[in-house]
C-alpha cells in the first residue's frame, strides 16, 4: 500500500513541476519520453548482448532498458532546448492546465519505465511490499495494480505504437505478451538467490487436456504431524482448467546443488496466438500434481500415490524437485521430472505456448491435445492424508497445582531448528537478529502479521551452535489463585530456572522462549533466544510484552508458548522442571544424532 502511494506521489510531483514549465515544454517532454520508451523497448535486448556474459540477463536486461531510455530522454531534451528557443503565448490558466496534463502523462511514462525496469530484476515476486497477484476466497487469482498504474499505462502505450507505424514486423505485444504478468511469473521464486534463468531445453510437454475438477487442500498440525484434508472443487465462474503434462529437466537445477525450487506462477500459459487477431494474455498456474513436501512435520518426501492427485495451491506455496523428496515423479535415469500443471482460463480460451521461469517456451499444438485425461493424469479426489512420526516426542501427565511456572504440552513440542511461528523478514527487529539466514541472539516483541509469511519473505530457522540440537517444549503458563500459591508462583518466576534432565542426569536450562498472544487488542509475537550464553541458567529475561497474564487472557486456539533448549545430540530427555513444589513432569524425548 505504501509503495503504491509513493508511486502515485511521484507521478503527481512530475506533473506539479511541469505546471510551471509551460504547455509547449510539457508537450515536448511527453513526446521525448514516448520516443525514448520506444527506442528502449526496440533495442534493449541488442544492447544487453554486449554485457550479458558478464552481468547475466537478470541484471543486463533492466540495465539496458533504463540506460537506453534515460540516455535518449537526456539527448532529446538537450537538443530541443537548444533548437527550440521560443515559447507559446497562451492564457496563464490554459497554459498551466495544459502543462500539468502533459506533465502528468510524462510522469506516467517516466515512473512507468522505472517500475518496468525494477520488475525485470531478479528480486522475487514482492516489490517493496507489493504483490501483483493474490487469491480471493475461492482460490482464484486476482491481479492488482499500483496507484495510477503507470507501468501498465507505459506498456500499453508502447504496445499501441509498436502495433502501428512504429512497430516494424514484430509488435511488442506478440514478442512479449502481457509483459508485466510475465515478469511477475518469471521472478516468483522461493528465494531471490534461486535460479531464474534456465536452459531453453529444460522444459518439455507430453500432452495437454481440459479438466472440470481440481482438489482444494486444508492443512493443519496435530502433535507436529501434518494433516491434509482434500475436497473436490469446480472452476470459478465461466472458466475451465487446462492441464499440461510437463517434463522439467534436471539441468534446471543450479550447478551447486541438485534442487529445482519453484512456485507455481513460474509456470504460465499464454494465449491465444496473435495470428488469431486477439491479444495474448498470461495465465499463471494455479495447481499441479500434489508434489507438496515439507522439511519438518514428518513430510520430507511424497507419500505413496500422492502425486496422482491434482491440487490447487496458493501462489506463494513452495515446491522442490529432488531425488530424495520427489522420487515418485523422477524419471528412471534421473534426467528429469514428469508431472501435471493446471491453469484456470476462460471457457473459450485457446492456448498458444507454455513457459517456465526465464528461458523455456514451448508451443502447445493440436497434436498434443487429448480429449480425455490419459491414464497417467493426476485427477481431483477428496480424502484425508496424515503423516506420523516414527518416534514422536512424548510428554507425561502434568503435575497438579499452580505454584510452578508452567507445564509442558504435547502441542508445540518438537526436536527441530525450525521456528513454530514464521517471522516476517521485513520487520526491522527481525532483520537485526538475523545471522546469515537464521535468528541469532535476540529478545524482541513485534506485531504479528495478518498472514504468516512464506518463502523469501519469512525467517523460519534458529541459529544452532556447532555440535548442538534445538528442542522446543510447548508449555502452558500457570497462575495460582490462592495468596500462598501466588507467592510460590512468583518466586518460581523470579528464579526462572526452567530445566530438563537427561536419563544420565545431565541438566539443560531453557535458553529461549517464543510466545504469541493478544496484547492490548493486537496479536504480538515475542522471541527471546540466547544460543551461547555465559550462564545458561540465568540467561532468560522477563517478558517485555507477551506475559503470563496476556497469554491466559488470549483464546487457547490463538495463543502459543514454547521454551527453547539447546542440547547435545543423542541425549534422552526424561524430566522437565519449572520450579515450585512438585513441578517435575516426565518426558520421553530422544534427540537424534544426525
């Protein structure tokens, strides 16, 4: 929202400046901007070839586009200032209104070109907090634009002119159909450092067909195990599904590791063919064969038969193709992966080509079309899928009374370095605590985001000291009612020696806390973590915002609290203590060595 407002203000500022430059000057600068935009789009790929080998296309193309645009604008501006020395004499009001209008459209082109250049960069789908694509309540993709839409205005103007006298034999709308959506799709990666450019032969098509059903999925956690519930849904409104069976070659993986990471919008279907007389439109993928895996929640690889289900996913859902995670769809020789990708398109839509990331672009032919889904096709189906841990952590019965600080709960208890609550990377307090891509020593409280961040927008892991493991113990904070109980509970909180004991008697003290509760009407997250303290038994500080009182005042399904322990690999945790009389709680948590 703020970025959109800033864009609108920049356009207005340009218009305001030109109000005092006169109508003639405004007209001239508008035509200079249009000519510069036409030259930039006409020749930026040729200029990029001069340095593509050194910079790569991700940086080379936007640099060439913006360099050409501003050089041409500056040259034309200098020439017209020298050659046209006079001015038009018009009534002041008319002169300023005309100058303001011309300045507004000049600002639209200037700001629009800058925005297009930014969107060409390999920066991920999020541009300063703004996303071009979102989903509605039905899961359908919804496009959004910036205030005044200067990028769309500029591109539309260039498309219009390139399709006429200035276009030659290859209009921009045909060479780069629906460019802004195409740029969004191409850069919609899981992380900005992921591979954007892939070989042209990394994508193959076996067949394509139409479908009338797709599965929707709802995912929840039960004792750290992933539960997925599926329902069958039909297209939204006057639309249909086109499903394409694709092959992604292993060569699409970066050279440093054999993993192909992507989001579904990086697959896009374009059509119709401009030879039909219609303007091509880009449609991002909305679903695929169920290739969803997660590095925690006991779902590291595809379950048996999982990939045979066709599922609609959110645009931000992350996928990874590897021999270990998605072996079920890998070819026998390991050279690639075969699966289905689904697109929601208008009922009368005819596809032209399919593209993936930046590079591959394959035409969908009538010969590849099949009337009915083939035997290998993924299809919609309902049902329930649940993962289960082989050795899930076990928590014993909670001790009676409320004179101690807390009781451990099964929910939130896990051996993992992944935070149970993803933190927004854009938050300043989170950024200051990040070491590399993990949270290090910190203590902060932030407002919880409206929706949990994912992918490159989230920080999800803790820094782990060398030779150590992280254990989260979900807990319920206690508050005594009697005067005597309150005194003991307060003393336990002051001592704050939260500890676990191993089967051989070794003690480990809590070195962190993560909590979420409603504070003054707003949900807040507080994280305290000290991975390498000088005195572990005294490293925890008092909570800043998310206190025992706020936790207890928050609905049970909205609050969260867990202690963080840094322990040795291979140990078995058998006891938990939080001070007070009779506070010992039995545990059965085996920490793996690997």
